């Protein structure tokens, strides 16, 4: 469990993220070259910085506003506050209701070890985003579905550079989110 949540009387949710014994907190991805795909992305222990980046990403995706209330001095517990939203039904299929800005990841490039792996660009940098399942999306007071949690990390430039097909696709999909895995070729060039 990443955090303990508490519902306050003001319709806010306070989350308490406890650091692990090794001082890691939250989660992120670690990337390695794959044998059958370009990159393997496995869940890994996070850091305080990665947590702040995650909250920023949630906001960029139109997720539930997240305020960092503080960090306890002695224990290092990170405390956040979010607006209360209505939970989705347990196990609800969220594949078709992912935030619109997220781009599906081709299985040719990535092994999916998490729910709903997607791509998002943060200031031109490609990020792998996942875990937007029924427990991490809520219905806000305005009726919109909003993310309250996710797993994400920037893709390592040095590993992407070793995969020309992946690098080419990332450049094209950054400009056109509907770009195919392979570059379009005019029939006259075949």
C-alpha cells in the first residue's frame, strides 16, 4: 500500500505517504532494454521528487487537484490533500475512459506490466504513464472522471536512443498522437 487515506469533514481526502525503511517513497518505473520489446518498464521504489512529479502530472492530465500539505520532520511522511470524488465500481473497465491526452503505447515497443500503459509528453519529454484503473479514477462533483493516482516516469533518453524505430515513433507521435508505429510511405516509393 502506497498511502493511507483519511476523509475529512470538509469533503477532502488526506493521504499519508509513508517512506519505506530504505527512505524510498511512492512508486515509479525503472527501464531496461527488452529482449522481445524495445523497453521493459517495471514498477520501482520512488523518491520525494518523483512523487512531486506525479502530482504535477495528475494536474496536467486534468486529474483531481492535489495539494502537498507538508512532510513530517521526524518520520518523513508526505501529506497531501485532494477533493473527494465518487469511487468507481470495483474492477470497472477504464480502458475507454483514460484521459484524452494519453497516447496508447504499441506493444511492439513496451511490455505492459501495469494497467493501461500510455504515453504523455511533459515539456517535450516522453513519460510512461500507467495504473489508471478503477481505484485510481473517481467521478468529481462536476461529473468528470479524474485521476487521483497513477504510476509514471520519464523515458530514459539513453535507452530510447538505442532503439531507432522507437525514437522515430516518439518524434512523430509527439507532433501527431495518431501516428502509426511505422512511418507512412507513399505507394510510389515502394
